C-alpha cells in the first residue's frame, strides 16, 4: 500500500528530526566515528550531495563518506587535542513537498584563545522512505576569521592521536 502525501510528509519530518538530533548530540571531541555511523544509517547508497560552494554534485555513499571523513577527522583532532570548542545548532524550516525537509544550521568554533568562527548554512534533504537520497547545502556564511595555530592549545602538536581511515 502506498503512503499518502500526508503520511510521507509526517514520515520525512520525523526522520529529519531524528537525523538532526543525532547529529547535534554526537560529540566530535570524543569521536568522529559516531558521525560516520549516523551517515551510514540515514543516507542511501546512491546519495547525491551538492553545495553552492563546490562544483559538481558528489554521488555515491563511499565518495560522500570520504568527504565527510576528511572534514570530521581534523575537527575531531582539534577538539580533542587542541582545545577547540565545537557546538552545532539546527532550526527546522517549513517545507512544501512531502518528501523534502529544510533546516538552517549554525556551527560555532571557539579556539583555546577564545577567538571564534561561526559558520551557517541551510540544508535541503530529499527522502525516499527512511533514507536521504539527495542533500543540498546552500547559503553558506562565515562570521569571524579562520582560526589559526595561535588559537589552539600550545601542547597540541605533541599530542596528535593516531587516526585510521574507515573503509
């Protein structure tokens, strides 16, 4: 039996809320693996991700996972070793289509020096059943300059942990 438009809307909104809560509650200073597990759970094998700051869309779970890994590992190391404080917030935005969800994100990065950088963007996700099949990130903005080595704990260089790349 096919889901009605109202059921699809409710289902996608519920799944979006679960996904976003998982992202918000995963602590990057403890581990990057939890974020990879969230991605593996909620995203389809044929996921397509696009952004207003990159060129062509990225297709396929393994390619997107690799990009995610390259973003998460340095963030994890800076949070665990170099004193970077990381917090993320999400605000749900209204959506018209039953299988689409929209949200606004804010990522606050504060170095051990107290200097801060805030990144904001919006996300559009298209759901097929219980998995995201398309994600578009757009309207990227940055407040505050990039953090430099002077913004991190002085003992960070000696304590970089051994990190293995997922398969």
